[in-house]
C-alpha cells in the first residue's frame, strides 16, 4: 500500500495521505460489519457503500492555531444500501454496526497509543527504511 502526501506537504501527490487512508479503513470496516450482520440477520442486500466526509484544519497540523485539533473534528458516515427490503429492516443493522464495528470503535472512543522512538544509524549499502503498512 502506497501512502503519500500532496506536493505542498513534500509528497508526490500520487497516493492517498494517511488521513485519507484512515477514512478509507473506517468506511471499509463499517461496510464489512454491515455486510456480515446483514447476512447473519437474513437481511437481503445487493450492495453496500459508505460515503465519508470530513475536513481537517491545517492550522492544527502546523501547530499555528491555538485549540485547533490536528485531526478531524468530525466525520460524517452515510451507509448506502441497495436492497429490496423495507427501510425499517435496517435500523437494527445500523445499531449493531455502531456497536460492533472495530475501526469505528477505535475512532469514536479514546484509544491508548504509546509513541516511542527508535533511531537507527544508516549503514553503507543499506536501503532506506520506509513506513510499511
């Protein structure tokens, strides 16, 4: 998986940035959760998609805006389902997805992350370390 940044941030602008990848992971996780529980509950679904929208303020990333978050202050996720079922058949499905989707859980609730540093001295003829996902 290639992750990049726009040219203005020192990247090549040829791949999604880390925040976009996080949104894609969230949408995919919601979609998979809805699909699994639709099958479990016997709710017929032809297709599922998740439309996400969020805005990030670059002042938070650059540390120039007091009190402005560096991440998304809000994310909107709309689950779009193509189905012959009546709309009320999906209320339980959405409640289950909100409760059971693992990536949604990590985004909605504080998750402890321990950040540490490991500095490695370069060796001759060595390949540069790149972040691997």
